[in-house]
């Protein structure tokens, strides 16, 4: 507990991505269906009605696409062994039937672990602070528990008691603290040592070094990391150590005996977890109790309660799994992991070793005693463990002062996502005034990419991507409102892809810290003092929350023409002139939209009006940021020949698959036009498929008119390189449900070449057996499922015919070969 926190301004010297950008929107929906095929020739009327699969399973046989036996996979050279069948009993609380057989490659080979194991030395909350306002001394720190934070206590007290706090009964603030340099260096050395040992283990596995198995396991345990964990860890990306997130509650109690007739106190929780909003109900109870008993024992009671919160049944997910969970609204996605975690815990309670527990997927009868949260059995308390009703949130309780407080912890969190905020609220705040009465911006090539009437949200994101100084001003507004706007802006510009924004973010600050603030390049800060508006030299973009207007500073630095931009203008003079004309346009009725930002914002606003949820809007912005980074990489490759934003695919044998990588345009003219308008490398190492750019290939299927030969090469390449659990996860991330899911892959069922159709059947069958892929399969249209069963049935009939002709010569053929499908 001795980590030092000198100042929230003691950030590591690094820069955020600085680049020019552009994107388009557009989401196509897939047809949702629970229909599936049977062993007779089906018609459209033979598909079941839209009842839940659990009801249907009681009336008719299962129509799972999985065959009764698993043959040798001749299309996958890495796997020749037959698979073990299982009974396929469905979970009593699940709305989807379990697979009828067990396919090892449909499940992760990594050992399932908890995000926060029992007995972990790291506390959920590190410090609890209490500050109050003294009429003579100003803000003072009353208590710090369990130990004092080294640093400027007066500065912390000022942050905990925001401006005009005494005029409100309640207010929330959020701010970030950075660890001291010495501890940061120690953790950096530890991470470097871990990377060195991982590489050594990989070299040994490849036969490049001697066998040191036991020694390596001991070394990893000494470093506090198991072998399974080290294989699945996410790269740090050069961000430095985790921030300390501070959630602060300010209360004003009227007291006639006190000076000025009121008492103002603030209580703050300091945690490493970005989901700090879960502690709000506990802070409300604890601060109310502290007003009654202002002693350290009150803080100790809260500290003990929050650090005994049990999150040990929340499974740890890989980067690809978290991406899939965030992009999907399906409440059953990865429910198998929660079931498995409970089975492990129940076995441990019986005194069994977790190492001896058989995978629940092999023995699904182990799942029969599991119940779902919210069901009658759960309410009646028939089991102490239950599967969450929504796998996006892990439900637990914190017992504080005899009160069980329900807590919902997000299972998958994107980078740069801190606290609870709403992108819909941020977008609506500035979109509505702009729609009613557009006002022109002062032109700046980095910000107004669509001219003087560029949408204000696009101006905001441009400013953050190009490292401009951004201020959110909320005069006479609660400090919690400006803090929420800052956090939402960080998530907006990050999209869960880019990083570094929160390390330059100050959700709330005041006028007394302006000197420290101006030392931070590209900061994003929230303030309530109107003095900031009168000093344009302090900021580049001012976002006024009460009026919903943005203003570009008259003192903003001009943007010089870079060498790359000059080279591009020479290579593409026509499109460069078009882009320059669009960026300098002062006509509000201009229809030029080279970057596609106007169309994208119109799509987002239509979605908001249509009551799309927060998750859908965040998914759209993630797509926008991903497209921007890929276009920026293409721009750098076209000008410089290489890009730090994209490594490219590994060098492989010739003929492995169709060439190409990066963002896909409909034609070369569209590429040149959009390029004129506008630490991912480490994440590349986590890709299970490095020989192909799956995103590029899928985008070609979506965006381009391909010949049969071109589409054949794409379908065959995707099928060849997506067999394992992680490879299918990667394929699903490039074909999210919001982008029609498997629709474009399933179009291969109608390819003119029979071999391609059979390969696509094999690919879709593997996806349907996958933990997450089964939900993508369920969303396929009935028309495509009908084609799937027809092709598979024809292949099986042809196999039976061939076997029947050779029956006299092969009397000893096992019966299981009769049902074998051909690839």
C-alpha cells in the first residue's frame, strides 16, 4: 500500500495518435431465424415458427446442423483425429440447445481462469479519502485510509470539493492519479522480464533451445504469472502502469449550528478498476454514515466491505472474446464460460481438485444442476451459485453495514472506457443545436474536414485525433456532468482501438491548476469556471455544454503541409484539389462529402432517433475508428511505402490465398478520393490468423463486385485458415452481427463451383459448433440455411451411393462412414 501519487498531472511523456482521418457508416441487418433443416427435403413452409428453441425442442427432434458423427477433417492438415461424441444435454436455463456432439476445436484450449481469483493480493479499492470545507482554511483533508497518499494533500482536497459545491445538495466528480516514477520503472522491468521469458518458452517449443520446462514454470510462478496466463495476456502498448481512478461524492448538509449554515464533506474511493461507477451506491451509504460518525472506523467498515466483494466467478476472456461480447447484444454469449466457472467452484467446494475436473462441454450432464439468475429456483435460494441472466454483466453483492448492496460489474471493457457515460447523450448535446441552427466554424484543415459546416462531433474527434487541447465547459452545471462528457469523448475517439486519451484526460479540474494543465500536450479537460472561455490561448477547441456549441480558438496553431501530404497531392492532383475545396467550403448546402463523415453522422443520428441502444452506437463508432486507422495506414503506404499502423500479413508460401490487405474501396478512384480527405502493431501479435488479412477479404466480399474466380479464392482461403477456436473468433470479429453477420460468407453456398459450396458448408458447420459462432449461425436467414442443408444432404447422398457401389468389396467398412460428409 505504499504506492505514491504525487499529482494527477504527473503523466508519462507520450503522445496520442496524430493523423488525419475520414470514414463512412452504414449498417446492414441480417435476417434472424431459428429455423434449421431436417433429413427430408424441406420447403419454406416446413421451417418452424418463431417460437423459442427451448419450446420447439419439446415438440420435434433437434434440427442442429451438427452431424451425428465427426469424420476426419481432410480439409485441415493440422487435424486428423476423430472427435469424441457426447450426449448433448442442454442446460435447463439456456434458451439455445447445446451441440449434439463435442468438438474440441469449438472450445478454447486455454485453461479457464477468473479475472479476479480468490486470494488475490490486489485489493479492489486501494484508498478511501475524506475531505471537508473549512470556512477559515478552505478545503482540507480529514482522513486517508488505510494509509496516507504521499503528495499534495491540499491539491487532492481541492479536487474533491469542486467549485460551487455548496450550492448543491449532491455532486459527483472523477479524476485520475498517476503512480510515482520509481514504481513505474519497477513494473516496466517486470513486464520486460515476462516478455523475455515468454519468447524463450516459444523458442524452446519451436526446437530452438533446450528443454527447460520445469525451470520455466518456476520462473513464471516467481514472477506471479502462470504459463496459461502469459500466453493470453494483452500487450501493454507502451501505456505505462494503470491509472488510479478516483470516484468522489460531495454532500452538503444544512446545519444551523455551523458557520454559513451548512457542512460540506466529500468522500472518494481510489481504485485500479475502470468500472468505478459500481461503487456509487456504497459511497452514498458510507458518506451518510460518516456524517453521523466522522471517525476512521467508518472508513474501515467501507474499506473492508468493498475489498471482500467476490468477483472470482467472473471468467477471464481473451481480447477477441471481449471484442465479440461488446459488439453483441446476445445475453447468452459465452454463457458456457460462466457455467464452467461455477462447475469448478462447486467441485472445489466438494474437495475435488480443479485440475481433475473434466471439461463441462465433454460431460454436459454436469450442467443439469445450474440455475439462472432471476429464475424461480434462484429466488427461492435453491443454489448458492447461479449463471448471470446477461453475460455482459456479472452480478454480485457487497454487504455493507448489514445491507446487501447489489452490484453489476461489466465483464468486457474496452480500452479508454472509464466509468458510466452515454455516447448518445454527448452526441445529442451538440447535434441538436447544429441541426436547428447551423453555425460555421473557423476553418482549420485538421478540424473542419468537411468545410465550415462540418458536424461538431466530427470536429471534436478530429481535434482529439490530432492532439489538440479540448475543454468541456459546464458553467452552473454539476462537475459530474462535465466529467461524464470528458469520459465519453475519450471513448468516442478511442473506439476501443486507439489508446492514450485517458492519460491526457482531466475529467474535472479548476482554475488553480491551469499552469500544470498547460504543460500537458493534447489534454481533454472538464471545467465549470467561465473564465476559461475568455482565454482562447489556453485551448484549441471549447465545447460548451449548456448551449451545445463548439468554438475553435482564434489562437490555434496553423497546420503546416507535411511531406507526405505534399507527395500525395503531387500523385493525385485532381482529388487533392477536390479535397481542398471541400475543406475550405463555407456553403452550408454543399453536397460534397469526400470523407463520408456527413453520411456517417446522418446514419448515427437516425439510429438515435430510432431508439437504438448505447451498445449499437458504440459499435458504429468502433467501426468508424477502425476504418479511419486502416485508411490512415493505406495513406501512409501509398506515400511512404509502409505504415506503423499496419504490419501486414506474414510472408507465406505463394498461392496460400488471394493477395491484399488493409481497407477496401470499391475502385481506385474512390480510394484516391477518400485518401485525399483524410500502437496497433502490438495487438497484431494476438491475431491467430496472420497469413491472411481476414478483414480485408471479408470487406472485399461486402464492397466489391467480384468475378467467380476472385470470390472462389477468397472463400477457399478463409475456409483453409479458420479451424481452431481462436481463428473462428477472429473471423467473427470481422463479421459482426451489426454488419449482417455470416451473410456474405453464406453467399458462398450459391457459388457456381461445387467445391466452393462444399468448403463453405464445412466452414459454416465449424462456426455453428463454436461457442460464440452458434449465435451467428442462429441469425442466418432461412433461405441460406435451406441451401446449407440441401448441399450437405446432396453430398451425403453421393457418399452413400459411392459406398453402396463398393459394398461387395468393402463389407468391413464401419457403419459410421455411411454418415460421413465429404469435403
